[in-house]
C-alpha cells in the first residue's frame, strides 16, 4: 500500500507554500460532486504533510466533501471523519475507498441497456429523434433542442402539439422513490415549508429518476453507493433550477443572442427562463466522470472503513467515517489520542449545509438531523441563532483540547463576514476560554481554487478563507516553519 500511495503522490506536485497561493481548480475526484463549500486540496495537503507523520491520527469533525480524508489517507495517515450531513459521509467514503472499475463499468452498461431506451422514449420527437433540452419560460415551452456534435451545431425547434401532449402525460407524476424533502422558510436560499419536489423537478424527470433509482437498487450491493452518488451529483441539472444564460458578452458592448445552458448554482431559485434537461444524459455524464477517475486504478481502492470509533481504536484501523453530530462523537474519543484536527467548520450563516443538501439526501432516502446542525440559519423556525452558534463552537474547541495530544495541532479553515461569528475564536485567542489549552500560532490565506458565482456577486463578498493554526503546549513549533513561508502568513488575529 505504501509504495502505491507514494507512486500517486509522485504524479502530482508536492504541496508547497507556492501551491497554496495559486491552487489548481477541482479535478479528478474533487470534480465528481458539487458538494457546497469545497476547499482546495493544496492547503490541506501541506498542513497534513508538515504537521503529522505516517500512522498519526487525523480528525476532521466536519468532513464535508472528504478532501481532507483523501489527502490524509494518500499520505498514510489514519483518519477519522465526522459529519451530520449524510451526503457528506457517503461522498467521503467513496473518496477514500473507491469502487472497482470493472464493477462500476458493468453496472453502468447494465443500466444503460435497460434504462436508456426507456428514458429517451420520454424525450422522443415525432420523427424518432431524442431531445436533449427543453427551454421553458415559466410554464410555457419555448424551444426544444437536439444536441449537435463536432461537425454540426445544436438544432433548436419550436414545440409541436405532439411534444406538448407527451409532456402532459407526466404532468401529475410524483416520485415513488424519493423521500419528500423538508424545507424551511429561508428567503436567502429561496425556500419555504410549502416547497415540494414537484416545484423543483418536472413530473417527467421524477418518473425517470424513479426508473434509475429502482434499477440501481437491483445492482450488486457493492456498486449501489457509487451509482447513487453519481445520481445525486447529476440531479441539480435535472431540475427547474437550471437557468438559461442570455446576453453573455454584454460587458464588452456586444451581447450574444445565443442562449446557453447554465446550472444549479445554490439554493432553490427557480428562474423564469430555465431548462429541462434529458435525465439520462445528466446521469451518464456523471458516471463517465467516475469511471475516468478509477479507470487506471486508485491507491485507496479496497480500503476498509470502520463503522464506529470503538472499531477504529480496537482494530488499529485506517479510517472511520461517521454520520452523526460531532458534539456527541467528540466525547467518545479517547483523551490525548489525536495528532491533528484539520477542519472547515460551519461558517455561521454562510452555508446552511443540511438545508442546501436536502435534495441530495432525499434522493438517497436518508433523513438528516436538522436539530443538531451547527449553523446560523435565516430560517427563524430553526432557532439557530448567533448566540447558540458561538456557544456550540466554544464547546467544540474545549472538546478539541481534550482529545488532542499535548503536542497536537489544530488547523481551522474559516471566514465570516460578521464580527459576531468570530466571537468563539477571539475568546480562544485572547485566553477568555479557560477550558481550552490551545495556543494561537498564526494564520494564512486559503485562496479559493475556483470562482464562486455566489461569492463573486455578493456585496462584501469574501475572496478567500483563512487557515488559523493552533497548537497544544508541547507542539513542536519547528513543524510550522514551512507554513510560515506562505505568502500572507501572520501571527496576528484576522481583521
């Protein structure tokens, strides 16, 4: 295993202070799923490499998209990941224990043979051709598109009465396999308690999703998790939230007349001008991404994942991924057992992960624990206030102090626009949090590796996160020497 891991790392640039400043865009595994708030892998990799040794135990209590988990395992560190979000833990398991290529390829070929003709029939025109996109203006169908190829451009057709009749056959269809999603009154993400799956996904798309889910459930058990994650990753493009891009180029004075396909950005905004996309095409593209990621093998393939913390410690296991509130799970960890805690915790009201992930979790059929999520939510009925957030995060730091070894480190990747959201960190740094033994060592900018539509267009938007580095009293400060050479490193409190 060690030789295999070393081989993969030699094929990728070693993390360095320079790669932190100019992180690459998401590629490979990190492009597979559009999980919210992904961080670039370079700062995580560098911190893991500099602050730990092989077989050390690394903990991420908010494991999210699983990047810290994969970077840790690629460097032969043992890893514990915790997250309250079911889609997060399922995605992390996939990243640190990828499936076998022949298994997934055979599973996909089986689905393709059975499902592609059935699904395409629901998008079939009078002449037998298969539509790829439907352009809607509110509830009125404006155009039907047929995809082009390298030698031909797409074909845009006006809808016929037969097209409208076909669509009408699915007008009242409601999914039989997707759990009814739960929404709160949150204007920031365009959600209300009355919002339903049919508000987001057409009856035709729900019908086709049911076909795929039912067929995935007939696959070998080992292939099902990966295929369901591909479906969730593709699901955003199957919704009414795929906006139509118009007037691109207008900033240079020459707006383009051509309409382009946008994507599901964030929240549950249903734009008046939007697309309905062929469900099979969306799913197929995502599975192909997975197949490309595992085609040449993966050094973490076949890794075992312990189901509980007891199993992890008793069996000297490589990793454990747990779907639960970290507030409860941290108290189960043995004292002084963790070498490094590296995490991207909830950034107050920046991303309410469970609310935003509800579509994905509904497709998985898993009920999330909304009550225990650490967040400041604009949904008042959740009673997730700034005071409660800071209290919970202060308790989190106290637990971290207890489970970290005396020479352990904590790296917190964080940012927030409002000063009140920094209160728990400020208390730790100025010594007013007596239950913590952690010392503040410094911070460096954690630049984004991709542009964000949401952040770039928001007033007072944040252009990067901040990695805050803490150490317990006996931490070897020589280990942070590389981190100190990162451009923008400072030992002062962030302003």
